[in-house]
């Protein structure tokens, strides 16, 4: 079997899909994307596919090594994301060739269902609580929220207390039976993080995500040793080498993104590294259906998996758009906050190619928003 061609598709709201074709009629799908930089990743995919066309798609590890290391310049979000989408598509092809789900090729399932969480939003605490209650009524047992909008390096007492009040409102409304995860989104400085974490400890959040920017990831020990709250990070780390300096810092949860960190092949290795440090894995996934499908295949095969992010209802993820590109959206049916193990071959989904082509006829040009502080200076999104 040989790879004979490929296509990329820029589809709303902010995603890119890749289809790789073989001479035996088996095609695989992947999702190579850097949100806001889709065109750059598209170019990187084109460059990498020059090597792949004409090769045997089943030799995934060999191809991964060549694509990741064959250039003098390597790594980074664009190249790693292009590689990630290609890797997903190759695993999809291999699963379809053997007529088994990818998790069977990774050693078989270690669980029967995967727990997922959902995002909640609100302009004020009342709206936030209403949305969270609605999600819990649908069966979700864990929610996550952005704790704050843009913040100065040293927030005021009012800003800190306003952030804490959001979690207090949720905990009062939902009780202790629902887990609450908090995303700092890199908006807090190290100093601000150390200020607010003690205020949040009595509310027992499930974890605090990305408390500081990835540039300061090597300094996370200062934060993990200052709090009892589990610390999570990793959505902006792109390889096992990036995680090498982070895992020993005392984090509790690693969050590699299967569309950014080298695909199924590399995230599997990151998960194995994390297990050696007693660190759980909760793959980052505010993206499309192919990324979610690939993440779930890994989740079912990884012993130290914790919980899965997914983009249904996320405010910048297109609402329910993740279901619009599937022939059978039922593969992502959530029951009691869990998704059942997929039985289909490959990534376990069937992409609606007609819907993809229709969407790609009007390609998106999504860009990350640029936020400003009150004084007009740049603020982290």
C-alpha cells in the first residue's frame, strides 16, 4: 500500500482537516492546526507530504522520526502541529487497514468509558451558575471556566476577590459532587498566581490550568510547592523534550494537545513519561471532531488518563460545530459525563466529506483576539 495523495480543508469555526489517500482506497483523516495560524500549518503539511507521497502509510514510527527530525530546524507549534495531523491520519489508515480501532493497536483498552468535562461561561456569577446547572442537568460531572479576563501583573484586591467569587458561586450552587476546574490561561503572573491560590484552596478545585505562561514552565515548582491545589499545564508544550523540564516540578496533570504535540505517537510517549512522575494526563482539546476522536483513542489506552476536554458549547469553538462534520454524531454521545468506547475502525469516526468540502469552499481566517489592559498595553489572551 502506498500514499498517493492528500488534501487540506480550512473549515469553520477555526479548524483545518487533512485527508491522506492510498492506492488501496483507504483514506485517513487528521486535524493539523494552530488556532489563528492555520495557513502556516497548511504550508508545513504541504512540505512534509512531499516526503510521504509514495511511501507505505503503515510505517508510522519511521515516518514520524523522519518528519520530526529530518530537517535541520525542528519542533515548535507549526511543524509539530503539521506532524500531529499527519500522524493522526496515518493511525486512522492503519486502523482501517486492520479493521480495528486505534486503541487496539496501542495495546488495547484499559477502561470502558472516558470521563469528559464541559466549559461554562457567564458575564456575571448568576449567568455562570445558570449555565453550570444546565450542564449538570445534562449529566456532566465536571465543568471548567476561565477564571478571569485580562489582568495586570499585580491584580487589585477587587480583581482577586471577583475571580474567587466566581468559584464560590459555583461551589455553593453545585455542591461538592461536581468537579470544578479553573483555567488561568496564562493571564496571571507568577506573583498573582501565588496570591490567589491560597484563596481558592478552601473551594477544592479539581485543578488549576496553565497558572503561568509556558515561558515560565521551568519555574512551576515555586507554584506547586506553595499550594495544595493540583496544577495542570502543557497545552503549549509540543514534545516530550518540552515536558522533560516540567514533569519534575510537581505538576499533577499534563495536558498535551494531540493536534499540537506530534500526534498520537508523541502524546502516547508524553503520557508514559508523565506516569513515571505520578502525573495524570488530561489531553487539551478545544478543537474539532478529528482531534477529539484521536484524543479518545489515546484515552482508552493510557493508564494515567484523568479526564478529557471537548469543545461542544465552547464559546470560541463554534457551539456544536464539532458534530457538523460527522456522518454519525452519536459517536460523541455523552452519558453521565462519559463517552463510551468507540468500536469503529481507525479513529472511530466517519467524516462527512460533503460537509467538509462545503465548509472549505468558504475557508475561515480566524485569528486569536488581541486584548488590551486599561492603559492600552497588550494583555495575554
